[in-house]
C-alpha cells in the first residue's frame, strides 16, 4: 500500500486552514449517520456517534527503535472503523474533525 506520509488536509477538505497531523496521528471526518429512523427525524442529541470515518490527512509516522519508519496503515480517502471514544474532536473553519492515533483505527472498510 503506497501513500505519501505527511499529507495535509488543505486540498482534501473545504477548510481554508492548512492542518498537518504530527507523528502517527490521522485526521478524519466522521461519516454522517442516517438521519431518520422509520421516517422520524432524530434530534442531534439522539444520534449516536459513528465509528466510521473518512481519512482526510495523515502524519509523518513514527520510527522504530532502529530508526526505521513505521508506515501508517491508511491513506487519504480511506473509509475506516475507529474505536468509539477515541481521538480528540476538533473544529477547523467550522468543520468538525477527529484527530486520532493510527493505533485507534480498527479496520479499513471497502464498500
């Protein structure tokens, strides 16, 4: 799997702010959950947080004890499954994102 380490979100999202995750951190945007349940519109407070997210930017990665790079196992635009309460929620130019460590990514989802 090849990808460029240190990809920032400037060209990957509508944000005007350049954001570069550091180390083994990954910037993701949660995927929107279905907003209705049997035709009933759910208020924001009733929606559960989705664990599926789209990778927006990746950090440069970590190095092992010998100084060799440890590749981050995802690339920009991958759809991932992340641990439910992992990461730090942040806002960039009024868009909501989550920044998390690569270890908090459970799987890559192929649809």
